[in-house]
C-alpha cells in the first residue's frame, strides 16, 4: 500500500494537469445556481479555476505567437483581426507532448461530469478534433467582433451547447482592453453589452452556446507587444438538438467592429 501511495504522489507531482474526479465538488451547488441565474444568457465566471500548478503548467508551455501550430490570422477575417488559432488538432503534433496531453484532459470524463452538473446539459460530448478551438491568442491591436458561434458540427453530426474559455493572460491591466463582452441581442436589433469580463489569469468563462449568445471582445488588445491575450478555448456538444434551438455552421459576426487585414 505504501509503494502505491508513493507512485500516485509522484505522478501528481510530474503531471500537474490531471483533472481530479472531484473537480470543484465543494463549489458546484453554488456555481449551478449562479450559472442558471446570470444574464444576458446562462453563464458563469470562475476565478482561480484550475489548481495553481495546472494553470502555471499551461501558461509555461502555451505556444508563442511564432509557433507553427497557429494559422495565419492575416488570411482569416477582418472581424477577428490579430486572432491566432490552431483551426483544429491537425498541427497539435508540434505542441510540447505534455501540453498536448493536458489539452486532452479537458475532453476526459472528470471534466465532462463537472460541466454536466454545473450547467444541467446532459450527455455532453467533447470534440477530439478541437475544431475552431484548442488555443486562442490575440496579438497587439487584436479584436474579435461580437458574434454567435457555429453550433452545427457536421464532421461528427453533433450540436454545440457550451463554450469554456480559460484565460492565461499574465499581468492584465485595465488599460489593455480585450475584455470579453456578453450582449443581450443582435447589434442590428439594438443589442448592448450587459457584462464585461476582464481576461484575468486562471479565470474561466463558461456559457451556453446558441444563436442568442452574442459575445466577443470588440475593444482592441493594447498591451505591450510581448504580452498576448491567451486562452484555452473548449467547446462541448450533445447528440441531440436543444428543443426549439436554431442550428447552422455560421459564425454570425455583428459588424460592431472590424479592421482591414494587412
């Protein structure tokens, strides 16, 4: 028994990113009430989301702006100027191996169980391909127009229900901008920002994803050029549609803000 305990203790020290079976168990009841009661749509913001060693590990090995995992943002869209993304897992082989394992932990049972209990969305499914997600990074001057996300995922024939954003932005200051904004409706319908969420280190924003969950960060990221706005972006699905839900493959940008591509 003593040797088994020693092995487990050693594994925990070497692999700080393993998500525990009882993740957030003591906070779950309070978090669930908050998630369901928040406006303009169901969401929650949780500080110190991951154990400190886990967050520090992700921050240490987060890919830098010149890493080969990123797509070229200059060819993407004026509505997401300066936004780096991987697109999917096609180039995850270029990541540090343990960082890659850490990303897969967010698709494992303990995290899925936590999200299901938190949100009340049953039978959640992860995306092993990380389509549209994985890691995001905003360079100096970057924006992300207010939008709703694609929620019909043809590749696997499933329906997107939740977004989880975990910020790894170190030393954020108010003047840097880049706050996540949650809007109450479409811009052309007179929508407005109801909640502004600074992208603080180890802060998670978890929210329901549908064609009414308008969000983005329209205020430019103005931090010094060596400090990027970094996040882990995770999307979760179900095999069935939400009753009454509208589903398509479009990212519906609202044209609140855009910048011409270089």
